[in-house]
C-alpha cells in the first residue's frame, strides 16, 4: 500500500498546482469553487486561501504519495471556534485511486486539530465527488440551498 502524507504548502508547490491546472483545469476549478480562466486567476485564488490560512479561516495541505505531491486538501469557512469547516480535495487524475485513503487521512488530520464537523459542497453533476462523499459517510443536508444572482449595477448608485 502506498504511503500517503500531508504537509504544509511550500514555495515549490505553486508550480505543481499550476501544472495540475494546465492538465486538469476543471478539477482545480471544482476544488476552488470558482471559474479560473487563466493561470493568474489560479494563482490569485490560492493566494487568497493562503492568506485566509494566516487568519485561521482556512487550512491548506499538500497530499504526498511516497514524498511526491499527488493532490491537496483545503478546509475553508472555518468557524470562529475552529471546530467546523468546509473540506475540499484535489487528487491528480493519474492518482485518483488514492482518493479515499487521502480523504480519510485528511479527515483524521482535521479531527486531531479539533474539528468536530465538516460540511461539504459539490456540484450536483460531479458523480465522482458525490460517490466519494457517500463512501466517506457524508449525508445530504435536510436544508436546501437557494441561490439568487443579483444585478450588481444599480443606475445612479
């Protein structure tokens, strides 16, 4: 069985994330939760996560297999008590067979840090993520999320 480990995001990891972006833009966008039209948008998004980590509002860790990066995990929207957050996982396409082991490792890490609840969010058509969530024991929320797009331009204001 492959040895998986978590480690802090380091200076050389930006290059790895950009390589993943170039090969699997959709996967990185699903992790980020936003459209990333170019490398600059990708870099800025990860810089925001790193900035939030400094404020204890997010957590970012690289996932290594045998000391080689295969993905990353983030926990965003961390509660003020640091016991609840929203997990996000990315595993490179060629390494997806390690997704469940990586997710379990990341959850155990979060539990050791004092997290008691993880609240996930995935695109409704992302069958792989939904399958992973189900296998990990996530349950559909009894609450329905409603979304309304607002016009941000107001005449004269």
